[in-house]
C-alpha cells in the first residue's frame, strides 16, 4: 500500500497508484474557519488539518505572495506599500518611485475579520495605465538577486521536511504570463492591445514571460514536488481557443519550458469556463489541469473532460464546493462523492478534489462525508 506522497507522485508521473488520491484544495479560508484563527499557514496548518481529517495532501502555499520586485526597494526603484481597513474594505496601495515617474497600484478586498493572510484582492487602479508607464516599468524593474533564489530553494527543503509522507508540496509560482500581466494592466486593455496594438502587446507579454522564466528556473531545480501555475484569467468566458492559441499559448508555453526541461510536474489552474480551451490545454505542456468545474461554476464536467483528454492530461476537481458541499446533508455528499470518484477513477489520470478551494462555513461533517464517499469508491480499485 502506498503512502500519500508515493500515491500522488505516482499519478503525476502518469503511472497507476494503489488508488486515486483524494486531495481537497485547502487554503486560508477553510483553515481559518476550521482552526478559528486569523493568521494561518498553507503549509503548517494544512499539515495539521490533513492529520486530523485524513486525506492526500497537496500544499498550495505562496512562497512569494508578491514578486520580489515589490517586496523591497532597489536602486532607482523605491517601493512603498500601505494597507489597512477603509470602510468595509481592506485596501492595499503600492507606490513605485523611479527617477522618471511614479507608478501606483490600488487593490481592495471585502474586509473579513476572520482572515488576515491570503486575502483575495481585486485591482481598482492598475500600475501600468499606458505604454509610457510600461516603458518606465520595464526600464527600472530590478533584476532578481541571490537572496530571491535562496529563499525559494530553502522553502522547498522546509516544505518537503514538514509534509513528509502525508503528501506533496506544490507552491504557486509567479503564475501564467497572461495572469501576471493582468495583475498590472487592465485586462480589457490587454484584450484590445493584442488585436489593435500587437507590437505593444508582444512587448509587455515578452517582458513578463522573461521575468517568469527566471523565477521558474529556480522552482524547477528546487525540492518542491510540483509547481502551481495560475491560468484562470485567460479563461473560456473571455476568449476563444483561436485567440488563446495566437495571443496566450506561445507565452505560457515558453514560461513553462524550465519545468518541461527539468521534468518538474505542473498544476495549471483554471477554475471556471475552460471547455473551448481544451485543444490548447493539450499543447501547453502542463501535467495537471485544475480544476474541472461543472455548471454553474464553469462549463465543463468530469466525464466529458476525461473522454476528451484521455491519457494526455491529468484532471483534478469537479465537486461543487460553493453550494452543494456547504448545504447538502452528509449522506447526500457522501453519495455524490462516491459517484464522482467512480467516474474519475476510470482510466486513472485523476485527483479527486472540489472545483476550487474549501470555503468558509463548510461544515466539518460535510467535509468528512466528502472524504468518506471518495475513499470508499477509490478502494473499489483494489476489488476490480
């Protein structure tokens, strides 16, 4: 019988484990709710939760919640960050001072007194508002330093030690190229730039690709078992596959190349509409697509996704954690989880999970029912 680490690594290597892993996506929301504390760790608290509930752990920690160039000041690049509660929102303002121009970014999130770490910000003012802003950003953005590489490598060693046989460590890297660019440039502008000002679009997409490649090179040689890539902004609700293939895929693929060369597994995250992008996902070079999301969260389902991808891609997700997991009865949840696993385990290449992270207010008994149902079906593999 495999332990959780062996089981997950076996799946990531495209092999057949003793059973399909059961690995709910856990981050601050549920950790804060379960442990009733503000500041939680996606590593340490996730390990405790795993021991208490019993599942195959994939930790999803942020090694750098913000990239190195916004963590501190450099010559000709002064960083000033202020954050705090304003009305009902928690607001973060980032100022960059260069010799030629000031750059300003404002992000806000609904204030939640129960969560301190892992706040999901929405940008209300973008740092790069014009081509002139980008040229300043590009000109003065500092190069990474040895301490940035050492931090990633040290975190990889620590995570592997803390998790042990409970599972694997899969932190978030800088993200997909389109996602990262959309952090600093309004996505509406990006969608138009690709069509109306392709030279400018190529300039900033290549710039951010280069930044991500350098970061990914370090993650690729770290002791992290896999690396998470946020690809949810370039989703099937805002673009078709033809647009994705021409204006997104080349940059995403180049950014992923360090992992492909190092044979380091990747988990590519898009938790919404994705069905139209299936052809491109086969070409990305990713190991796992996370996460299958049926209506209403997305437009795809596990059975049809497995039929389409076959052995080309490992799938994760499909269980509704927004409504059903929070509101259904434990017997209903256990039955639904059992049925989902029975679908997912056919042909392997699957990790049982919800369609995104476990949410605040999800009853513990419901999570236990989810795990019971999935594990009961997973064990059936040994009897067939």
